[in-house]
C-alpha cells in the first residue's frame, strides 16, 4: 500500500495519519511505502508485467501521470485492463462478514423507517422527515446516508429523481421515502410509502396493494434454484403489474406500464455502492449471497387515460434481498410494508 507518511505538522491540523507501520498493522499490507514512491515503483514493475489493471478515471492526476509514463516506455495502451471489472467480480457474491454488515445496515435503516412513520403528520416538511431519518440512522451507528434521499409528498413522488425534498406534507397525501444509511461502508436502499395522516384512502390502498403484491411475488423469485437474472425478474414484475392493474380497473398495455406507470427496473445489485458493481450485467443468473434490491413502483400521472381516483399517486416499495439457495433473506423485513402494519405504526404516535 502506498500511503501518506506520518507528518507531525500536518497531523496537528488534520488529525493522525495511519503511516507506514500502521498500514501493515491495521490493514495487513505486506509492504507499505510512501505515496510519493508510487510512480517510480510503477515504472519499475512495468517491464515485468504482462497486464496492468487500472481504472484511469479515478485519482486523475496520479494515474494520468502513470499512464503517460506507460506510453513513454513504449507499452501499448491495450495492455491496460480495467481494474473495476476484476474488483466487481469479487464484490458480486458477498462473504459471510459482508452479509453480517448488510444485515446490520438493513436493520438500522428499517428501524429508522419505523420512527419516521411514527413521527409523520400533516404540516411537517419533506426536509424535516429527511432530518428525522438521518438522525434515526446515525444514532443507531450508521455513518452517513448512502445517497441523497427522495422524500416526495403527494405528486412529488411521480418524479423519480425528486431530491428537492422541501415541500410541506399534506393531509390526505401519501409520502414516498427512498432513503438508506451506510454501515461499515455497506449501503441499504429502502423505499416505503405511507399516508401522511396515518390512514390510506381507498384508492391509495388499492394501488398500494397492487405494488405490494408485485414486490412480494418478486422477492419469492430471489432463489438460486430459480436460475433467474435481475432482467428475468424485471420481465416477470411487468407481467405481474399488468395483471394487478387490470384487477383494479386500468386498461393499459405493456408500453403504458414500461414507459409511464412503472418506467424503471425492478432492481439492481447492492453492496459497498447503492448501485453496486455496475460492471456486472443484470442478465447474470442470480447466485447465493448476491444482494439485490426489489423495488417495483407505480406512478400515475394526471392523464385521463388512467382512472381519475389514482391520478397523482406515486408508490414504490423497495427491499434489500440476499439471494438464498432455496429461500431469499430479506434484509429490510423489519421496515413495515403491509397496510395494517403501516397504519398501526403511524397510529402509534398520534
Ligand atoms: N435509491 C436509488 C435506487 O433506489 O435505486
Ligand atoms: Mn432506493
Ligand atoms: Mn434501489
């Protein structure tokens, strides 16, 4: 490992550095050098290496310099292979200790959802709910939120990337909260949707139940023996959604669903990043101890093509799931999602 050397003057201002000895002791590095020796070291090993694995889009100045030195030595650029592909392969299937960290991460954020639901009432702002959620995750040991949350009251939930989170929560509306904390570097990524006043209206209930049915059916598919990929589960979710919508009186085709009502994918890999291992294609068959999200949603615009009573409602239910050989393990099971549980939870603080 190449690290910053100890420097009492710099440490006086910025705090202690691990230094060369610390890096061996703490991280188990076999060899440790000052970071200024990285380029000479790299130049030295170039001649004896067939391939160089490197991501030239990270640490730009250092690597651009290294790259130009490669060219100087006459090595062809195609001998540089992306490091991320190799690392992402290693990250795809989680180890036992990674699963433990992700269980804790999911548990912390799920508990924060319970507290946020209990606390919600008309007149609060989306921003206050954000603060509440962040507080509840941090006091439970989460280091930071894993991403900028989406906290959309009423029709704000129709914008997938709504991150202004600054409007008032209104009586009679739902609020969609997509928020998760990090624990030991591992992200959780949860969405729940609940009524601001604690009680679902009849149309809200019907639309919610449709999404919930799809969420639960998709989670059941998260087993290695099913030999399915994320894309396969997504296709299944679209078919299921079509049936659910038909049951409550929508007359829609697949185009309406995939382009308008449910325009995003059912899920993605999850781990150190929220959208983890982007080098791993979603057509890969799911294997035991991969971790994914399952997050179907419905977002009904103000368009009379769709039944009036559901217009302006946006719902997503997102869970984090460990693929099991025979059974999935839901990391976010303690975040309420059944209608009775949500209403009970909202009732709890009134
Ligand atoms: N929070 C980002 C996502 O659900 O993918
Ligand atoms: Mn999310
Ligand atoms: Mn997600």
